[in-house]
C-alpha cells in the first residue's frame, strides 16, 4: 500500500508540474513581441489639468523617443495689430520618425500599418488656434484736401490651424534599433474650440491614451496590444488530471 501511495504521489507531482509548465508557455506565447505602454491618459495643452509636455521612454539601442508639447506666442505688426498663437506639436528624436502629411502629423484609423508610401518626419505640427487684432486702414475721401485716413480695429480668428478635432485616431512611427527598423502606434484624441481669446478652455488639447510597438521588426496594426495571458488547452488538461489524482491519493490515504 505504501508503495502504491508513493507512486501515485509522484505521478500527481509530475502532472501538476507539466500543467504549470504549459501555463507558463501559454502566457509567453500570448505576449508575442508587442511592447505595450498600458493606459497612460496623458494630457498636453491648455485646458484644465493639462501639462506642457509628454515624452515617451527610450526605445531600442538608440533610446529613440517621441514627444508632444504645447507652444504659444504673439506676433506684432503695426500697433495695435497683433496675432496670438496657441499650438501643439510633435517630434521624434534618436532616429524615431512619425508619419507626416505636408509638415503635419498624419493620423489613421485603427488597423492601419506603416507602409513604404508614408513620409517620415521628425518635427510636426498637430494644430492650434490663431487670433488677433488687425488695423484696417481707410482711404482718404478727398485727395485735394488730403483728409487723414480713418482706421478701425477688428478681432479676426483664424480657424482650423493644422488638424481638425478628432477622437480615437492613431499616429504611426518607426525607429531604428541597430540594423532593424521597428514600427509602432500612438493612440490620440485632439480638441480645439475655434474661439477668439486666451480662455484656456478653448484649447488646443491633445490626449495620449496609450502606445505600442513591435520589437521583432514586423509591421504592427494600429491599436494592436498583447493578448491577455491564458493557459493552453494542454496545460489545463494536465492540471485537471493532477487535481483528480490528488483527490484519489487523499481518499486512499484516509482509508488506510
């Protein structure tokens, strides 16, 4: 009886170990080669709670990064004329390049991939607002008496600088890691209210949800993330056999 118990215990241990090994193998396989940021929810811009800057961690052997930042300024011509600007831009450094369209960040829907037809860029405008006061010069009404010109000032918004507002779009990037080119995506939303004035609620504001890249050099679909770790069918079966055997062993031991 003792010998029988010993053999059964050994079999249970080997089956349980096999099941656990299959579990580990299944998780590793599901993780694939996608490096995923997890949920970030960063906010760059002018609205409440926004920061001035977001920069990714370094990727690959060259510590390549991407970043988003806000910038502003005022441009004066003849007083009291002036133009005010609030903008958000993107850049890549350390051999990271973002897909662009004529100097603006290019955005894509989920599932898009980097292709040879895309144009890479490293310093790109996303969008913003321009508004200002313009002096309008009148024409003298009588050239003989040379009446002085009359002037008026008018607030003029310039709407739609850069990209229009969007929700849940993706920027695509590539970077060089030694001899390899790796590809990734950034999940973004962007808002701007075409209003005159410095109210921060008018934006522009950029929201960075998450990002990912493929470390094997294969193209990655925008929005793709690692699959959750799950046990393989074989692993679950082995664990089930171990559990049944353990119950039998305990029952036999109690009877003895």
